[in-house]
C-alpha cells in the first residue's frame, strides 16, 4: 500500500512539474501576445477591415487573410465578426478567407508557438493559415453563390461612428481587452489545453506513437478525425501538439492539429452553414482539410526534421526546471492570477448589468443560444442595439440571456440575433 501511495505522489509531482514548466515557458510570450492584440484592438480602426475587404476578386481575399492572421479571435467569436463585415460590404470570398485565417492564428498563439515549438513552427503556422485562407476564399468566390448584402440602417451608421479618444483612453481599452476580455475568451481553453498536455506528458508512454511515425499520412488522418469535431483554441492547441509530438506524432500531423483544431468544430460548422450557406460550409471545410494536409506533408517530407524537433524542457526527464528563468516564473504567476480572475470573476459585471436591467422593469428577457465568448456577447449586444425600438440592452454570457428595454418587436429581435448566427427566444416569465 505504501508503495502505491509513493507512486501516486511521484506521479502527481511529475504532473505538477510538467504543468508548471510548460506554463512558465509560454507565459512571457502569451502576455506579450495578449498585449499586442490589445494594441491592435484599440488603435487600429474597425473601418480599416470593411474598407479593404469590399473590393472584388482576389485582392480582398488576400487582404482578408492577412488582416485575420494577427487577430486573436476564436472560431465562435470570428463568425459574428465576419457576418458584420459581410453586412458592411465585404465580399463573400473575403469573409470566408477571414473565417479560415483568423481562428488558426493570432499574435498570442504565434508567440506561444515560438515559445514551445521553436521559430520554424512559428513561421510555418501563419504561412499555412495565409495560403489556406486564400485558397478557401478563392473557392467560395468562384463556386459559391453570393448572398445579398443587408445594408446597414441609419441607426447602425450612427452607432458605428467612433468618437475621438485620448491616447490614455485607448491604452486603457487595450489593456482591458488584452488582460480581461481575452483572458475570458481563451482562458478556459488554455487551461484545458495545458492540463491535457501535462497529462499526456506524464501518463502516455514515450514510444506510444512511434510505431505510427513512418505512416505520416495516417498520422494526419487520425488527427483530422479528432480535431475537426472538437473545440480547441489556437493557443490551447499548442501544448497538446507538443505533448503528442514528444510521444511520436510527426511534426506534419502536429501542424494539422494546430490548423484544423482551432478553425473547425461542430458548433462553428453549424453556424457557418446557417449564416453563409451549405455550399460555403463545404468549401470552407474542403480548403482547411486540403491546406492542412498539404502543409503537413510538406513539413514531414520537404523540410529538415530537426527544424521541428520538440526542444521544450517540459519534455525532458530529470531536471525539468533547468533553463527556466525567474522572470518566466514571475510571468507564469501573473498569468495564473489573470486566468483565475477571468475564470471566476470575469463575467461578474455583465451579470450585474443584466440584473440591474431586470430590476428596473419594463423589459423583455430573451434566451440566447450559441454564445461562447465575450465577442459573441458583444456582437449580440450590438445587433440588438440596432433594432428599431430598442432603448437599452444588457447581455449576460454566463446566463445566456439578453435583457431588452424598449418596445421592439419580438420577431425583429429574433431576426437580428439569428442574422449573426445565434438563436434568440423570448423567456417564459
């Protein structure tokens, strides 16, 4: 019995070590990536996207891919954003290109890829996302029917006008977005990814996938079968890929996981099919599968294998903490604090706003299905704010509901929410 207890304690110690070191390696780059993402959000005008994505042909498709790569939006948050761009005049192909490129990468995930997987992976990953998005946008432009564009109303135009802000206000918005909103969006999935990666590291035998190492195409097909239906964010997929590669997964299959996992999941497929049409969905999936497979095979067969060898110290036995600086551990502690705040207290103020609107009465409560992150909730709020007769709106991601103050028609509210890929229904009182 004593031996079993000692073995369990040793396993727990190894698991905690793996989790700590992996987090410490990623933390400085994640914090930097989050900060840059906040700067992009606060200082780059939103009109830049709609201005450059409304041009016909491949020019807008290429621009959409290039603009989407640095943005840190998940596969659920990018859909309402793409719908908004479509309503502002972006071409069908450009929206598809944006849908493919954006969830695969982001400045935060590129920085974290460099931290755990090295410079070659950090370069290949956004390049693969760029060309896959361009290919998907071209397919949709050529073979998918262009749906009619809903012209924004005057109320939309008034609400989209931005007021001039001071540099201090913009910086405050950048920090709030980087270390509050983004933490709320990716925090849960990042933690899940780290927990799974640490479990793979200590529980799976080192030669688990070695027998399949020579069957590179089979590696990729297995990864695709798992990655397409599941949800994993661009950052959370990194430690999982590293852990599986350490157990024998080929680098090309690891790249397939990094591409297909964040870009596709069951929920996003349902929404894309509903909003953009089934043909667009089929072409969207086809381009991601083909792009991921081609770049994965290219990594395995055309590029030197030692470029993509797992070098992370978390995979080494023995002295795992060697080479990890004090600064990295400080960053890991700060990241942990921010994640805890986001996971347990992040949505409190949104919940309080909903309760306040309910308490004031003269409101209608709607259940909102399909929201997964703060971007979803914000897009629902914007869509409802533009409905005729709406005076005030409060949306709670945690409760999955919206409180609408005003005399807006129920059908108009449901249509506005449905147009961006969610479902609204009046709550029974």
